[in-house]
C-alpha cells in the first residue's frame, strides 16, 4: 500500500515541479496576466535650458512643451486605457522610425509569440496623431551655433507605484538638420534610415526581486545594461532578455540612469533646425518587466541643456 501511494504521488509531484518551472520561466520578461498587469497612462513634459528653442512643428518655438501639446501631434497612449509592454531593436526603418513589437507568453511559459505593432501614419515626415502602447513624437531644436545637446540630470521617469518605472526606455534619434530660414516642411521630412537610436534606461540600477533572483536584471553590470530587443514577428522567441533567436532578436545596449552616451549626450547639433525623434515605451525584453511592476501611471520629465562645440 505504501509503495502504491508513493507511485501515485510521484506523477503529482512531477506535475507540480513542471508547473513551478513554467511559472518561473514566465517571469523572465513581459507581463503574463493580461489586463491585471498593465500600466496606466504615459505622460511626458519637455523643457530646455537657455539658448535652446523647442518646437513640435518646426514653426512655433518655445522653451517648454507640455503633455497635451505632444498628444495633439504624436502617437500616444489613448486617454483612459492602460499600456502593455512592447520592444524594439532601436534602429530606424526607411521612415526614420523605430519598429515596435508586442508579445504574448506562449502556453509553454518559455517562449513568446511576437507581433509587429502597426506603423504610425505619416505624410512627408509628419506623424498622424494616433494611439499605441508607446509614445513617438518629433522634437525640433533650434540653435545658432554648433552645440552638443545633453539630457540634464533633472530628467526623470517616475511612477505612482515604487517599481512601475524601472522597465521604461527613452530613445532619441537625430534625423538631421536644415538652415534656420528653411521652410518648416524641409525640417519635418528629415529622416535617417538605419540609424541607431541613443537609448536611455532611467532607473537602470534598480531591479525587481524576481529579476535579481533569476539573474536576468542586468548583464555586464548596472552601467552597461544589455538585452535583445525584438526586431521581427516570430512564434518561438525565447522568453528571456538575452535569448537566442537570430531572426527575431537583436542586441541593444542602454545606459544607466542619466548616463546617455557620454555623460548625457543626446545629439551633436548643427546651426539651424535639428530634428530629433523621441520614443518612450515599456520594454518587454527588460528583465524587470514582470507583473510586480504593473499598476500606476508613468510620468516622464525631459530637460535638455547644451554646450557650444569648440
């Protein structure tokens, strides 16, 4: 009788072990419990120090830009609904945009099915306002002399919940420049294909307990965060930040906290009107993109300063 009980219990124990392994694998990245694990809305404010003029249309210039101004011209999360994680390899397509992909965790718990997020509408380089699980907008920066544009240390990404902001990414792509007296349309249609974005990882040195336990929070140290962003649709992508899938994943290196490129360097500006595309999203391939970070809204505050080129 004892032997029978042991034999009967063995399959049950094995099944429990399999379930635990599957659940553990599912926490490597991406939310896994649907609507209950979404974040709230995203918002963003952009300000500039003296000597920098900002615009969203290359025509009207100001020193600060509010969330509502950006919503009116950008791809932006729709008011009143929650966002889900997406991923990108942080390289521009032929329109100078980053391609984003969503993903769901497959039934096996260890692989993902990735799907391309519809590309934003645009005409002659101008975005058509729309909604998505990320923010994309074009920022025009006018300077009189060549200068380096830096992300000021006051820049930050915050959330209503303690860990809700640690899988956020902010990317900057310098699309080129035109002269100060150029028509706005000439600046708007600037685009660089195949350009590698400068990707800032706010709060990069903070990690969830799950990511630390699984050893996936960072690879190479907190000052050199690496993961493989999604670049193609596929049905068998490993559910881990640095999984091997040559056709669907590509390595992305981000910077920690305020350290963008060289101490916050965003772009090398030329005299005139410079176009910089900005994207903000929740990176599903981040080891910290687990259910425990879901909940509150995310607020992004970007402040720029410049140093004249020598």
